[in-house]
C-alpha cells in the first residue's frame, strides 16, 4: 500500500537512507537532508510503501516545482515485491499534470543501478543526459517521462 508519509515515519526514512548510502552517498547524518525529509513530509510531498505487517518498505520524495522524483528507495529485504513500481506509479500520477517528469538515477553502466534503470524504463522513462557522479561516486543520468 502507498500512502503519504507522516512525521512518525521520519526515523524509518533515516534508517533506509543509512542502508542505501553505499550507492546514494552520505545523507542520513546531514542536516540538510534531514530537514529536507521533514519538509517533504510536512508539505505532503513524501510517500511510503508499506509491506503489510512487515513495516515500511520504501520512501519517495517529490519536487513538484521541478516536476521530478527527488528521492526513491526500497529497503533490501523488500526489493522485488513491486514496492518501487507502486511508488513510481504514484509519482507519475502526482506529477503528470505538471508536464514531463524527471528523475536522476544510476547510469546503465553501474551494476548496482540496473534494477532502477529497468524500473524507470518499464514505466516509460527515457535517457535524457549524463548527470555526473553522485556523492557515493556512482555515475548517474537524468531520465524523463514525456507527458
């Protein structure tokens, strides 16, 4: 199930951020990231995927001003169960009225990013341009879904 994230989800989001720092880069201890999460939650731009009684499987943050998916991750133990797909479909519905939708994700050259690329392509996103290295030193690209 996908729902708006609430402030009580904050600690779970930080825990997920710590889990994905290996490929996203440091963030869980960074004040700006922490404040950004709280702002997204308070402004109803944050969503979470719940996995029944097992808890929160993933989180997503939207930047409605830029019409982009600002952050999306699913915990390792929940991957392959459709949670990322449900979050992405929610993003598309939420952002579609703003025109083309953008996301920065891992380059297809990055083995750890293959599932992310596949997810975005499956949902109609296409390569737009190279985006350099993220804070973890992983190559990234910008993808776009034309609306």
